[in-house]
C-alpha cells in the first residue's frame, strides 16, 4: 500500500534528518529548508500533512517566511493539514497560525512519540475529508430527493420510499425529532402520481386542541364565534394530493375517530355541517412517539394505528448513521458558507473530533442548526468546537487548549489499542507505532492503569 506524503519544513538540518529517520517507516517523507523548496514540493507532490517551522531563511529569527508558506497552502491547498513546529516562547505565533487555519501546533524540543500521535490523527482526518469530498462529488448530482445518506440504514429508507411512492397506501413514518420525517413525506409525494397536486402538511402538536378539528376538517359559517364564513380544512386543501399529519401521536382521541372514518370512507364532515364531502387525498403520518405504548395507555386508538401503518418507514437517529455525520456536516458547511459568501470556511481538527464524538440528540436538525449558526457567527476560516457551541471534555473538565485536546486523542487511541490487543502492552505499542517504554510513559502521563 502506498505511503501517505509528509513534508517537513525546517531550517535545522539535524532536526530534519532526525524526523525523517523516525517517520520514514510510516510516511513518504519530503524535506525542505526554506520557502522556495517547500513550495516546489507542495506544488509537485501535494502532501496531505506538513510540519512547518515558522522561522525560516532568510530571516530565521522572524515568522514572515513561515506565515507566507501557510497563507499559500491555505489559499491553494486548503485541505492540507499544517502542523506548526514552534518554540514555547512563540506560542502567540502558533495560536495565530491555528486561527488562520493550521491544523495544530507542536512545541520544540520535539517529542517524537507524541508527534507521531498527532500526525496519525492528522492523516486520519485528511483521509476522512478526502473520502467525504469524493462522496459529496458523487452525490452532487444524485442526491435522493434532497436527502443525503450513504449508510446502509438510509439506503434502506430510500429503497422503501421508492416502493411506497407508487401506491396510494397510508404510510407511517417513525423516528426521533429532527431525523427528517417531513423530507421523507415530501419525497414520497414527489415520486407519486400526486406530484402535481398539493402537498399539505400540518403539525398536530402545534395547534391547540380546540382548533385542530376546524384546521383539519374546516367549518361552516356561524358554527362558533368568529366563524364569519365557511372555511375549508386541510383535508379539502389536499384534494387530489397528499395530506401529511406530523406528530400524529398528539392527535386528540375525538379527532382520531374522525380521521379513522376518513381513512375508511374517504369522506369528511365540516365542523357545524351535515354534508358528507368526498375527498381524494393520500394520508402520510409521522410520529416520534411510541405509539404501541400510547395504545396500551389508551391515548391512541388501535384501529387507527393499524389503518395508518399499512406501511412503516423507520428513520435512524443520526448517532446510528456514523458514515453520514461528517458527510452531512461538510454539506451544510458548504451550503451556508456559500449563502453568506464565506466560501473558505472549513472545520478545524478539534471540530471534526467534537462532531464525531457527539451523540446528536437533536439529530440532523441540530447538526444543521449548529453549523449554520457557526458559519454566520465565526470570523475565522476555521470552524472550531466553540463556534459550534460544543465541548471536548474529560470528566467534568472543559477543554479549551489544543494540548488538552491532544491528550484526549492519545487517551482514546491507547485505550482502543489496548482493547484490540487484549491489554497486551507489547502488541498495543506495536499497533500504535511506539516502543513499549514509550507506551508506558504515555499511559502514566494520562493516568491509564497498567
């Protein structure tokens, strides 16, 4: 398997040689000592990861040359991960570089075992992003009715939509809040014979109980105070098309009876009226509630449930769609960055880490809202966990420093390696690409029991 490309930019020949010797087994290592040699290699080889010393000839005491290289990379190859190598006295320069778009920074003198962990993560993130770019490119002209999902569970959902769209059977769409139930309903409508007719949605939980009957079935003039004219309800508005009843589990029992009658007879009666009105409309319903439990508690009718759920489509929670999370995140980032003319926006390594670790209780809706807000509010090229209003945490400690975030990653990688190798330290060390003494030291530093 071809090694990934790593460029080391440093004016100290001994350090370049040491790093190449230590890293050549894992990466295809290129060396550069100044701006011109670095740019030549970058343009020719396009390495995925670069370590960059800011102090380079002809002014090694300054940072202008290093920042000139960084600016060039961010402008021409903004997917490249740049790790700044700097002295502790130059921390403010390193932080400035990260704010501009560098992936991370590392202090001199270099601890190679720790640098290896940072490089491993940088290459992993780079590969993930490359896969997501390729996937987004393949999907750019072939999204399924506006929905994106490469996971097997979402492919099953897309397959079910194709099958049910050609029928007029009622469909019950189930899933947690924010999973995209209305998107599924709209997709079914667009792929059906009702496509050219109205799609009428109504959220059953958003309308007061004393108004829901009139909203759905309409009312006659003079039926109640304020009813100054006859009014058609949502059913009649959906004539020839599709009525989408969202949050059907919140429908009052009395209205459930009238809905059941429509499903059986295809007729409705306006509030205050006596005329049976025929309506030709397909009903799609959705809920995030446990309707089986609601039936046990007598808050949802058994007969209505079986009428509505001729076909069930269950939407997975976002935490069950690991393959889709970053794909969706990058899609939303590109969309909203384009809308607000901030096309150079990208996620920092820590933001990607936070997105991958988070359980997303609000599902796709929460992911989209967080990214939209971050794009609008952030002044930096990099979207950070703070921009997303997310935390990377160990216990109860809130992490704000890159060093702490790096320790979280080291802890995670070591624990996973130990688990894969049944707690055999020698094998775990080999898996991580470090010596056994180095693994001991890292475990002691992180407080991992031997």
